[in-house]
C-alpha cells in the first residue's frame, strides 16, 4: 500500500466539513468530539500535525464550533474556492487547522 500524503487543503477541508455537518446534528456526542474524531481518522497526517490540529480545536468552545457549523451549512465543498464562501469565523477556523500542516 502506498503512503499517500494528503495535501494541506484536503486534510483541512475534511476537518472543516466535520464542523459544517454539525449544524444539522442535534444528538450527542458534542461538536468538539465529532471534529476530533474526524481529525483522528485523517490519513496522511504526521503525529505532530494531528496533535496540533487537535490542540487548535480545543481553543474553540462548543458554542463557537456549533455557530461555525450553523452559519456555513451552504458551503459547496466541490468548489475549489469553498473556504472563501464561508464566514470570517469559518475562514479563521480553517486557517488555524491549516497552520498545523507545516508542523510535521
């Protein structure tokens, strides 16, 4: 099996989709737990990158993550400029996660 490294945009987009999907989710587990599970499952991240992303998610409250998800449900992730469609809070969230991609 080839070890394929995800591009920074791909890894961050996957983690970003997790927070967007939370807006429609009303059941447990918490928003933060779901996002962390998605990050834990991302292939191709170094341990340093993964730890950095998890630490970044911890800087957000449950309410912040929920608001980011609810405010950005209409983003089309098939569009190469998907992040630009999001709110400033979403763009900052993606930038936070993306900053981890150079950590490892």
